[in-house]
C-alpha cells in the first residue's frame, strides 16, 4: 500500500493592506483534527477522498488557512512550515506528498513562500519522491515552484466552486506517477497581464472559453493537467502576472512546451476582452442607481474593500453614501471594527447608540465617522460576533451628527463585526436575524458575487470604490511588479 503525506498552507496576501497577518488569524489543524473534521469541499478534501478510495494510506500532517489580508508575519509562516516539516519527518517515510496550497502568499522577509516551503520539504524527503499540488486560480507561480513539484492542478472557476475537483486532479496525477513510475515535467510561461476576478468570471467569455478548453487539453497524449493561473493583482510581487502551466510526461517536454506556448498566446491575444462582467459605476452613481431601481433586490459591491481579497474591511465611505442618500429598506455588511463592536456589545437591544466607526485596521482617519444608530441585534455567525444596527444619523464627529427620523420608512441597516470576516454569503445575514430577500438594496464588501447572491439578485452593480482591492488597477502603487505589464502598460507586443 502506497503511503501519501497530505498537508495544506493557504493565504492570499494583499500587499496593499499594511496589516500584517499573525498566527492568531489562521485556522490550524493537525492530522487527527483533519480526519475528524466535516468535509467542506476544499482541495485537500478532494485529495484525501480520491487517494483513500484508491486504497492508499493517506496521512494528514498539518493544515493552516486564513482569510486573505496583508502579508504574513515571518514568525507565523515559520511556525506553519516547521509543523509541516516536523510531521513529515515523524510520520515518514512516504511514497508521495500532496499539498493543498493557495499560491499567492506573501511573507515578510521571504522572497517566495510556496517555493520556500517546497524547497524545505525537498531537503527532508529528497528529490525522488513525487509531489503534486493543488493551487488557487489566483496563484502567483514562480520558477522555483515549477522546478520543485512534479505536478500542479489549479482551480478553473471564478467564483471558485471547483476546489474539490482541483484536489481530485492533483490526486489522480499522484496515482498516475506512482503506477507508471514515469517522470513528469512542468512547463510554464508567464503572461504579463494583471486581471482581477471581477474581469475574469468564468461564467462569461473570454475566461469561460479559455478555462473550459483545459478539460480537452487534459485528454491529449502526454498531458496530465493543463492550467491557467491568473496571478493575484493586489499583490505587488516580482513574480506578478498570469501564466500558462502544464504538467505532463517528461519525455514529451518539447510537445508540452509547444502546447503551453499556444495556451499563453491565446490568453494574451484576448487581453482586451477581460472586462467587467457586471456593470461598474462610480460609488455615488451606484447608490443613485439603487435608489431609482424598480426591481429588487439590487446588490451593490463595495469592491475596493473586499476582505476575501485581503482588504482591511474597515472603510466606511460607501456606507456613508448609502446613509446620506437615505436608501430605503437597505442593508450593508460588514464593517470590521473591534472597538465599535465593543461599544455596541455593552448596550441592550433597542438602545440608541452614538459611536465612531471605521479605520480600525488601516489607521486611516478619513474613514472614521460618527454614527447614531439603533441596536437591533447582537449575534454570532461562523465564530464572528456581529452587531446589527439601523442608522438614525451621522456626522464627522459627535457634535455635528445630523439626526433623521426613521418612523415612516426603514433606513439603512448595517452590521459591525468584532474581527475581519468573509461577507460573501447571504446565509450570514439570515444567521443575524435578517432576511436578505426582504431588502431593496444589499451593500456588501465584495467583488464578484457568490453564486448564492447571484441567484437572488435582480440587478447587481460593482461600485468602483477606493481601497486595498481597487478594481482600477492602474490606480495602485505597484513598485516590485515586473514591467511592462498589461493594463499598467498598454503598448506591448508579446509573441510566444
């Protein structure tokens, strides 16, 4: 029976968010905890189930995942790496290793974290044992990563709904390598383009056709797995950009390289077609659109403060716009502000509270405003504590709060959390005692909508707000990213 090690390390690091990510933000899980945990459909689950069904002895080692945010602190990364290496040494020897990674981690002082982890693993197990990896679509692939792993499988959907299937492909590659004893090779070509997820949803072209074409490429002789990686546009990285990445049998290296070149050229030739698949408006225009709408609900994405892409989640200017324009029957979720939440938690349901909100993590004073609101509920969802409030007035400070009456029509309901959290599921609102479908307007800190929000939306708008995940990429202060790079630079000629 073949013995396979399984480990995971995932963090999507937004380098424009200066809040460093400590170990306390990670969900850590050892092997026994992984075995006993409910299967959530991640790539590690796909690997585990597939190899177990193939009668292999799969040994979970250690797993670390965190909500996207700023770069990871060095001590946190070193701890995660050391736990994986310790378990690898203690539980071995192994016939193969499967890893569930994100691919776009940034660590203070570490040039290439995923490559660094792979190199450390190679120091422990050597270079003969096969390693296959599952990656997020927004991985930033490096040459060191290409050389140190025997195969890669990458998400093919945005929004990401195929993590499990991606793990299955990584597991199948491991099976084929072990059953045949053949050597593999990765061929990789960088594509000098930065694309946000909001410009590359796989339900529309060009991403739809490009990513669907990969399934046919997988069936070609000598190809084990064909992939596109999009890179992560909100990381200022010397390895930035998209790429074509193919794993196949080493004795067909030239054919695989030709295939990779063809994939890269097709992607590059469609660069101008990567546009917003959802209408995009400036913030005030987005709010006015919702105010004048006749079909509900309208979902407004506060796109530049998207915590699932690593933003600070503490900007308030879009919420202020919704309140200023007196949107009726509207909800906004969610401002992460531990200090504001603490004030709310000290009151009773029904109390009218005045407090400062915003700028807690970023330290940006201009994001703070003073709000007067009625406390509707205190609740917990997914381990995060929330206050649910209805706006009754606002101003820049306590002295200039303009109070308005809410007796006739429901005003803007908003939520405040005690920590940064994902806001992409309407289920969260339900767990806070709110019915998402009952609102005319739903404002969320997100980019593209989750499938659940897409299903309930009558109309959706990307608000082109300012922040760590700004969709207008040319507005961001790239320094380390290679140039020329589309769309930062438009006059480019690339031939593969």
